[in-house]
């Protein structure tokens, strides 16, 4: 499998606080694409989905074992850059794509779509992307989203967690067996009422940011809403 040429440079608005909005489409279940992005990245079959929706991938990444030879040739023709991986590898295609996204666009905010709804092992690997040491430094600029859920991440420390419009619930999943402190939520958690769970589900905002603090590892923050 050959590689295409590097992407054409695109000029963006000046300003040190400008962040490149990267939308990355994996190969899972996808209801619809967001309306805009600065950069579009397809992962394996996700590249084909972008092309079918009339979107030119700035980057296509994967071993492309989920597409036919004819479909791969279309991806090669349409994508601005293609990065091919061997099927036998330590990282998943999505891990490779996320790493490539931050290598290509160091100031990126990356939102991943179609990361859920397929094989459960793939879904869990996607949820715990920051466990990869190459991705961990960027966890606060990484999100996974579908129609009903939004996942974000925070490293050890103290953080203010803002509400997300349209998402009624928020949950916290520490990746280590540690004590969390959750203040300013409908259901606070502190040293007086602490109990251990793998997922502190179905919490809610009460008109202000939630204060979250913990000493080690990272926490998966899960915003969600009921299905219509």
C-alpha cells in the first residue's frame, strides 16, 4: 500500500489562543457528522465514511483491513495524506490516529466520533485512550462523542468541571482505586461520605461548575442524556 503526499498547508486565524478543531471519525456507529471542523481525520473505514459524506479527509490512518482493495484505492485517491500501518501492531488504529493528530497539529482539540457501538473490546480501548503514554499528555484536549454521550478526561489534581448544554447527567470513573472529592454537584462526595465505586454515575450539575479533585491516575468524565 502506497502513501499519498503530505497535506497542503492551511492558514488559520492568528492568535496564540487559537486551537485547531480536529474531528476524527473511527469505524464504529455514527449517527451524523458535526457541521464543521478545521481538520478531518478518518480511521480505517472511517475514512471511507467521510468520503461518502462528501468530506475530504486531511489524513487517513489505519491498516485498512476493514475496507476492500477498491475502497482503499478510493481512500488513497481522495485523502490528502494516508498513513498505513501493519495489521500486527501494539497500538490500535485509533491510538495511531490520535497520536498522528497531535503530531501534525500540536495545538489541536480532538473530538472523536464513531468510537462506540461496535466490538466491546474496541469500545473499552477507546474509552481508555489516555492510558497510552503517547496520548496521556493530551488527555485534556481529547473528547469522544456520540448522539447521547460525551467523554472527556482530567489528570490528577483539582479541576472545575463545566456543564455541557443538552447533557443532563455527569459521571466520574477513576482509572485507579483512589478517593475522589466531588463538590458543588447534586450528589457531593468527600471524606465524610466517601464510598468506593468504579463509576460514580448519574450525578447532576446544580447551576455551577463541579469541583473535582484526586491524587493519582486520571478520571474519565462522562456526560450523557436519555435517548429521545
